[in-house]
C-alpha cells in the first residue's frame, strides 16, 4: 500500500504510524470485520450498502456497531487528504484490545481503522480453475467479511502457481459456491444463475446490484444450487466484487469462454448505478 494517511478511531494519521496495539484482537486472532469500497470521482461507491453489511456482521459477532455518520465523515476526510480520486477504501472493525490474547477475554471497545489507496484492479478477463479444497457451508464465518483470510491467501498462492487469476470453490455438498474474492454468475440459454446464500457464500454488494439489474432487464435469474458440470457447460461466466465490479471469465479449467451479450447488458446497468 502506498504512503498516505489513515483514520484510526476517528483520528487522521500518517499511514505508517503505529496506532493500533499489538494485542489488538484482529491482529492476534483475526477477530474483526472489514469492507473494501471502490472510490470513483472522489466518492465511495455504495457506502450505505457496505455500512449495512458491516453493521449486520457486527451484530452477529457481538461487536459494538460503528457510527454511520462517523464512518462517512472519516471516509470523506481520508479521500480528501490522500487525494484518492479513483481507488479504494478499506474499513476494518476489530473487536478491540485484549491484553491476554485469550479467546475468552472479550474486550468491549472496538478499534476502527480506515485505509485507502489509488490503485485499481486491472480491467481484463480472468483465467480460473477449481480450488483443491471445499468451503464449509455450515461455518458461520463464510457469510461475513472477517479479517481472518488465511485460506484466501493460500488460494491466491495456489492460483499463481497454476498461472490463474481466480479459483472457484465448491462446498462440502459439491455445490458451486464462490471464488477467492468474488461471487460467481453464469449464463445458460439466456438465463442467469448464481449460487444461493445457503451454499456458503458471502453475499456481495455488487452481486445484489447484478440481481437488481437482471430484474430490471427482465432477464431470468435463478439463485440456486449448481454442480461443476453445470458451470462447465455454461455459455458465459462472470465474477463480481466491489472493486472490479464485473469481470468476465475467459477460461475455466482450460475451456475457453467468450464475453457474452447477457453479461454486457447487465454490466451497463450496473455501471449506470455508480455515482
């Protein structure tokens, strides 16, 4: 991350300032949540939706909810100070400081850190493969954006070793779930399909926008349970996340896919939703 500024518990500081204790629970135990937010034209994209998801996860985890107005003001200050016209913000909410580092020593005062940068993800089709392990759809953490991301780091390492951009995961029932950092959509005979939330996915902000866009275009869309064979027989595949928005999958397990009309139609509507 480039040199710049951050906001720690409401205080604007140089990015490299050691402002969070070493015994912070997010650092020690991965006991925290985060949101990654796209910035376009000095504005955070869909900030209210990101805040709602962060707050819902905080309630589930019994972490004190952050203040919406405070986050909005801090994001605006950071964008202005760091001159992030087009880039990203990351809002991290930790449960707080636990002197003992034990699981049962639960602090009551959270730490909220906001960082950001000017870099953007490359806008290009991606090559994908299947991951070598399954997502546990019964794990409550899979439905929340937690700071514990060890499996994602390992997955990216595996993807790079295979010269791929993404890996697609299935759950323990053999159902299509999600990729390392994105939700998955595929198109078959003009119908759009995406895994349902009970398949063990994080319901993405852009995912919701795609579902809304498809409805507005009267494109049939099914949230359901799908097999490996079904996605391999698709006409189009695309990924969605908050930074790249919609990324076309050009190759999956050696099979070549083309950018299709359905993804382009939906993409245009999603782009029109941006600030």
